[in-house]
């Protein structure tokens, strides 16, 4: 018999709340090893005795066979003398004061739980909160580490004997699944109609219904599965229902009902911005949308994001159609599959109450599932808050009593199938985050540089923040646009939660240079109050740094950074947004940029693209004639005021923003003269682009790469005006504009390469959410021999900015 050896193993990464300890237990048992495994705040520790061959097989299998939701960052093995263990055990968790580990995001329902949900013989049949170690809530219910039930919002629910037995069985799928519950002992769902509420939208909460422990509802509320059936009826009748989910409330209505969708828009104050859809299965999605292989994989992934899918050219007339009010002016629909048991029950046609016949079954083919809030407010998470704040929006509320500790909106991603064929070993995957939140946050990004713990506060729009510890950068869930007190409060609560959860005390705070951003003011005030160093980071430098971080670049060599967006505070006081930088983490140089143009009226020009078009017309030396849409849109008095602003420079700051150029071209092409959400003109212009058009508009490059090198927009404006007057349709104008930008990016990058010897390009900024432009640009840069880095872990928009701020701040220390 082989001599026994011993080992201590320490593992870090996503290894808690994902079934890792039972996996270790089963593996050790199969290999006849003895010892123990334990969660701590610093990771997973294992003490083990066995033969050398068995120990080697054990260590190899830890990585190769880890549970699907686990992700091992480090695995350290330290040989020791054998301890003489008689068996293998799972020890209770230990909390260490200053230690921390990454935690798993919320995960959609797994296939095993889904089968049990619809199995009449299962004790969790039709239970809205079925879960196991492979699925269910994580991030949104965790209050502290280690990830054990007393530190979650499941603490008030005492497990029944059956659930407790599963929870304690190392070979059970629900071993130490912290949200484990059943209809006897767990959370419950109930429905409150607006008629059940008083004039203020408040519902009186009475004593717990005896058959539902921990549940307090009004006496006339509908409880349990009857509540779900009633919600289905209301949705089918064209009503709007507020539904409490994993990370907050959704506002739901029948997506095929024009009147219901229009009414939801009216109540919510959301004029044109697209609404998200939830469809019951992939087969239904393919009836409404074109779906490629990558999109199909994302839709069915455990993260279950909203995926932007192309609308089909033709749709069968033998089926209901998605209301045109869902995504007006867009070529895509934002679609997700159900990801909680409650969602599946809302769609399921196979269950009825005793007095129903098959002819009375309610069928829902698609639901609008938009965030439960008024526009620009944080999503509602608390029952009482929702009943009050969402009362003007919803006809009924489908509630539950599992508290949400931290709000988390749905993630939104986009896929470019064309991009995948252009990838080199250094390019990113063909997936773009537009919003990184549920299912992904707070999964960390690995930092390629070490430094002290930092807090980065992000930008004003699409805000996220970032905290760092050791090699981890924890980018937060989506906070939203920091334009009101409620969002600021949500931001502050999120920062405090992350710092507590990951045991981080920042030594430096990074912020945007714009002095009036709420996130900047928070950073400066906190730094002064706590005696911390505050580092201002230029907006577009942060964009490029974020791209470098997620691609694992050390920053030892600078890259050509192409940062295109709508607005960013420049180091010269102008508004940047069409930038070619030479950048690493520590510094940047502005090598070239779009030529400046006045922004007449400041914010008024961002809301009214015709103002920007008038500015570019004047810069290009073209007269304002009424045959052009932006001229016809502005009144004589407004034209006179704009002319004075352009001549005097009063309230007309200079901008190099490519986003504003998109606005101007959309206006000239007659696509959009006023916007009601950020990026609307550019989104609608992209949606029109003719994929068969091969022409392009040419820019002019003035000067050699360096601070004074600018890219003239005037030739593009003249060419667009010429085409408009010749009756060229908007789809062709759009295609020529997109191709012209891609050509210009290649040409400027070639000039910089010739001057500086740099062959690596990083693409970032919100404009690169545009997959038509991204694909065309990648193709040209790839053909020109460049190594190209794009975003794949965080959004290219301002939602990824905090990651870059953090890396720059650490580098500067």
C-alpha cells in the first residue's frame, strides 16, 4: 500500500455559493481521500490526506471538473505531513475580518429546477422560488460574507425538515444552497389590484396568513399560484402589472397589444426609447426575430441577458405581431428568455384552476418587461416603496416577500455575427455589453497591475462605480444616469455595500474631470472628508484604459486609442468625443481629433440634432436653405439666435464629438430632428443603413499626428447635402457615412503608426456600440495589419468608464 501524504490547498475565485464544497466532498470520496473543506472569507481551504497518485488526481480534477458556475483564479497546494484523518468532512464557514472573495452573480433557473417546477410529483411543483446550488439569487440577496444563509435576505425563513435535510446532505444538489426553500417554509407571492389599495397606493399589511409563514398581505389580496393566474388574466386583458423579480420590479404588459404598450409609455414618460421583451422560449423568439448562433447561446446562457436581435425582413401573418410601439425607429428588439421560476409560471399554459376548462386557458406569447420606475429614477425593489412609487404606473402588483438587498437591472448585450469572422488572437469576442448588470455583476475583472485599494466613481450617464482589491476590479451593477437625488442615493448605497462586502477601504478615489458631475462631487467631498487622495481622470483616457484592462494589457507599451462618444470633458476645456490618443495607464497624448464645431445652446443642441446640423452647415460654408430638414425645422427667430451664438461663441462651447456629428447627419438626412433619449438619432440612423451600399463619404486629415492634427468634417457635410438635394434615400446616406468613418479611422491610425511605430489599436466609447460601424472599422484595421482590442467584459459606453479610472489612478500611485 502506498504511503500517505498530506496537503493544504487554498483556492480563490468564484468558489462560494456555486456548489464547490459538495463537489470537493464528492471528488475526495471517490478518490478515497480523507480530510476537510471549508469556506472562509478568503476563499476555500482544504486539508487532505491520501496517496500521491490520488492527491495528484484530486488537484487536477479541481480545475478540470469544477461546477459550471465556479471560476478558479488561484489554486495553491502546500505539501504537509498527513494528519491521520479518518474520513472527509465539510466544516462550517469561517469569517475573517479583513478577508474577502468574489461572489457569484444572480443566475437564471437551471434545467434540473425547471424540470422539477413542472413535475406534479415534485414537492416544489409550481413553486415560484425553486432553486439549487446551480441557480437562483446570489448578489441581490447577500448582505455580507461568507455567503451563508444568516448573511442573506433568506435569514427570516426557517427551513422545514425536508429542506433542512437537503441543505445538510453533501451529495444533494441543494447542499448549502442558501436560498433553498419550498412552499411550506419559503417566500410566497401575492397579487394586489389597484382596487385593493387606498388613494395613495398603499396596501395595509396585516398579520401573517397562517398557511404562509413570514407572509403579510392585505386580507383581500390574492395569494400563491392563484395570484399568478390572476396576473396572467390581467396582462391578457391589456393591464399593466408591476412584477417583483430578482433585482427589482418590472412593469409588464402584453407586447402584442398596441393600446397596452402605448399606455405603458404614456404612464412611464418613455416616449420612444425601446422597451425590453420577455418571450417564453427560443422557438417563439425565432418567430419574431432573426437569431444567429452567438445570440442563441447568449439567450440560453445562465446569465439570461437582454439580447438585441434584428427584426426579420418578413413575418408570418398567421401569428400575433409585436407592437410597433415597443421599439419605434429601430431595426432591433431587445429580447430575453424567462430566468426565474415565476417568469416561467407566468407564461405556462399547462396549469389551470379546478373550475377552468382548456378553452379558457390564457396564452401570453410575449411580454414587455421594462424597469419598474419612472424614467430616470432607480428601479423599485421594496414592496412598500413600489406600491407607493409605482401606483400611477401599474394596475396591479405581483409581490413576494424575499427581500432584495441590492437592486440590479437586466443586462443588455449585442452581438455582431460579422465581427466574429474578423477576429484575430488579440481581438475580443463578438459580444458587446450595452449594460452590464444582472447575471454578470459583481463578477470581477482581473487587473494587470497591482496597487492599493481604490474607488472609481464613474461618469454622469450610464453610471457604474468600481472598487479594487489586490488583483480584482469589482465593477458595479448598473446605477443609471446620475441626474437626480434618488440615483445619487442608490449610488452611495451601492458603494457602501461593495466596500463592506469586499472589505475595501479605498486609499485613493478616481473621478471624471467634469466638475459638475454628481459622481465627481461625491468623490471630491468624500476625499476631503476622509483625507484621501482624489485623482481626476480625463474621460477618453479612461475609456481606452478600460479596454486595455479587460484585454489584460500591462500598459508597458502605449497603444493608439480611438475614443468616440457623445460628450467628455477635455483637458483644454472643450467637449471631446472624436479622439485619437496615444495612451497607456499612466498618461496619454492627444494625437488627432475631429475638427471642433460649436455646440449652439449647449445641452439644447444635444436634445435637438437640427441645431448641430446648422452648426456644421455654417462650418462647412453652406447656406441655411429651407430645402434642408434642419433649416426647415428651426423657426426664423431660432435660426437668428443660433447664428448669433455661432458668431459670438456665447453658450456655444466647442466640441469634437463624433456623437454630435451622427446627430447632424441624421438631421440632414431627415431621420431625426429632436431626441428624447441619449443616442436616439445615431441609433435610428444605424438602423436604416443599407448593407448593400458600397459608397462612402471622405474626411480630410489636416496636419501630421500630434496635438494640432484634426480631421475635417466639412467634406462629409457637403457630400451629405449634395446627396440629400439629389434625392438619395436616407439608408444609402447612412451607409456611406458609416463606411466613411471606418475608412477615416484606418487612415488616421496608419498615419500615427508611420509616425510613432505603434501597431496596436484600442476601440472604446459609446459610439462603438454601433455594430455597423464597429464591424466596418475592425475589417479595415485588420486588413491594414493592426492588432485591435475591443470591449468584451464591460460596455464601451460610460458604463465601463470606472474600470479605466481605477486602473489610471492605481498606475499614478
